């Protein structure tokens, strides 16, 4: 039955108060028995998020909200993402996914018309949704540009001279 898995195209539209262009995207393979909670985790991992402690939710085209029920969120009646299977999705369906309800990383998601076989596109049958294709530059979830970014200018590019000589071209060059 692996050949009946959904192919879900996900594009990042906006985050931290700005629209993202060009939109980075990923395509995920998901079994209809997987949950929206599992899909949320797969999207977050595919978009390079490491701090996954934030609220998240889906908004389906019919107005159904699926996420973590939260009275502080605009839709406290949200269905529980960990209990809702993806079997309600059909080819051609569009829906939105939002990660971090403060920074509002919003994605447009579309179920592709053709089913996918994870063996063909990923090489195995995974236990949760997985990304198997993607393109585009991913913004950091907190807007940092490098590991020690404190909001200042990055300084002059050291041209790899600051690195240990573990790879050709790294480290101080002999004169």
C-alpha cells in the first residue's frame, strides 16, 4: 500500500513579519494513517527548525483547525493534531501550516495529484512523514545569520584562514 502515500508540497510564505521570496519548499511523503502532529514535526525538521517547543497548527480549506488545543490561541477548539490522521486529505487539497504562533512561520501546503511510493523517492518505508525533495534557502527561525550572531555586523570574511587545517584550503596559508 506504500504506493498510495500522499505527496505534500510545502512552501514557506512568511515568518517574523516578512514575506519570503523566493519561497523555499519541500515535498513530503506521508501515509494517510500518519497524524497531523507527525506531519508538523516532519515539516519543522525539513525547514531546519531545531527549537520545536513552539505551538503550531493547521488550517484546512473548510475552516477546520488542527493543532494543539490552546485557550490562548485564536482557535481554542482546534482538533488534536496528535490524534487526527491525514486520511481526511485528498489530492488537490490546499491547507496552511503555522509554526511558532508568535513569529508566525506560515506555509502553504498542497496535496499533489499523484500518489507517491516512499520506496521509490526515499528508499525505505518510514514510520512518519519524510521530506524527499526540496529547494531554496531557509531562514533561521530566530533570524540569526551565524552561530554567534548578536545582531551586529558579521565582520570581515576570514576566507577560511580561521579554520583548523582539516581540509585543503583551510587554515593559515604558508607564505
